[in-house]
C-alpha cells in the first residue's frame, strides 16, 4: 500500500507513525497540572485551581509536586473558608500527615501554630516549639521564634518571652527588620519586669535597647521605641526628659494618629505628674481634640478603631471574634484622659469647669469604675465651689 502512494507521500510517514502511537485524549502530566493550577490561583479561580490540584494528588500521589499541591490546597482553604479555623487546621494537618518528611510539612506546622494562637495559646506554644525542635535551619525559624516570644508574653511568662525575643538574632532566616522588632519587644518586656518587681535596672536596660533602634528601617519600630524610651524615663522619675520625648514623638509622627495620640497622652501624663496642672489640661485637650467626634463616646469609639487598625492581623481577628478589645493596652485612654483632665482642672482651682468635665465622664461611661471615681470627684468639686462662695 505504501508503494502505491509513491515517493510523493513518503514525507507523511513520520506524522502517520506519531498519530498512531499517541493515545487519544492523552492525560496531562503532574507539571502541567501544577502550572495550570498556579495560573488559576493567580487569576483568582480558586475552585478551578483546587480541582486541578486534587487531580494531581489523585493521579500522581508520589509526584515531587504533591506536597506543594497539598499545601496550596490548604492556603486556598484559608481564602475560601476564612471563618472556619477547624477547616483550615484540617487542611494544613493533611500536609503533615501525608508528607511528613517534606519541607512543606514544616510550613504547614507553622500555619497550624498561627491558627491555634487565635484560640489556644498553649497548643500554639507547643506547635512552635515542635517546629523549632525539628526545623532548626528552616527559613521561618526566626519568625517562629519571635512569634513564640509573643505567645509567652501574652501568658505573662516574661523569662521565656525575653529568651525567645533575644534568640531571634541567631535564628535561621533572621532579617534585620525581624531582629529590630524582636529587640524592641524584648525591651518592652524589661519595662514589664519593672512593673512586676520595681527593679529600675531593667528600665535602664530598656532605654539602652530602645536607643539602639533609633535608625531602624521600620517607622513603627522607631515610633514604639521612642515611646518606650519616654515611658521608661517617666517610670525612672525623669518626668521632664520623658515630657520632651513625648512632645518630640508627637511632632515626628503627627501624620500617624495612633503614635501621635499615644505621645500626646503621654506628654499630658508627664505634666500631671510634675504638678503642672494648667499644661496638663492643655495637653489632655490636645489628645481629645485629635480624636474624631464631638462627644466623648464618639471620640472613644474613634480611638478604639485606630487602636484596632494598628494591631497585628491575628490579634484583630481575635478581637473581632470575641470583643476582647478592652484587654488591649492603650485602647481605653479616652475615658482616662477625660477624667484626668477634670482632675487637673480641679488641681488648677477651676472647680466649675472640673465639675462639668467630670460630669461628662459620668454621663459618657456609666457603670464603669472610672464613672464612680468621677462621681466622687464631682462631689469634691461641689464642696470646693461651696467653700469658695
């Protein structure tokens, strides 16, 4: 038959052989499935990507791409089920169960630790400690070490927290930015040590560490370090130096409401402690005026929103789930500023103005301990007004 076609058609032979030996509907290989799945993820088609990744795992369970496919499915689950911690935990646990010896298993364990940190600090600590025991040279070791310090700090285990923060510098994958952040947190642990023991040497150590971060690349690290220095100076009884630090920080971070607010409030506290009631009134006013809203309730809500926006993403999720914002430091300083302004007006002999201010605190925050203190202060104002008359 080939002879019949003659030499004219002999060039078709290679093509004919190829067509006859290639099965119709040939199955995509693992690399093709992986590439197509990644492209769908980039395009936002998560469902399509998940289908391809599951096909890869079914058809090529021993493929080098399989652990990555299982891990990518877990990350897709984070996006498609953001409110279901249980589903996310299950997805990342499958990576560890099916591919325990793969590098992806270490990444999955880190994510499991972060997920547990939302609801179960003890389990999260165990997850991170297990990771560091097995994956000492993993690129995420430094980040996990810092996160472990944060969990110990949340549990007020200051020795463990400080040890973890100090260990970040020598951990694998420790960038300069990460080391700076851990150093800052270690310095704040030293301030907390002072609150626990009144040992002033911890404050001088904190000031030294904060000072070393004056040229940190991260503006937030610099801001927190400057505020930490000011707080340490205030606790050391160096009110004038602390006041200058707070004033300088308020100017430096005038475009950042969170740090500016903390600095203004800190400056007012310094003035009050130094018995400069008139200046303290002005500075408490500056803090309150910087918050949006016309009433104390509105200003309190505005400040709380600013605080929430400046928290880490996992803490934000926790706060939004259980309404635990009251446990976050500095979020409740609007009522305190309003109350202290009233106290300073009283100290300055402005009894009528003090009574108005403190009465506003009672009206704005009824049922709180601060409102009860304000009621007693209002009574003092009335007695003072009567005495003056």
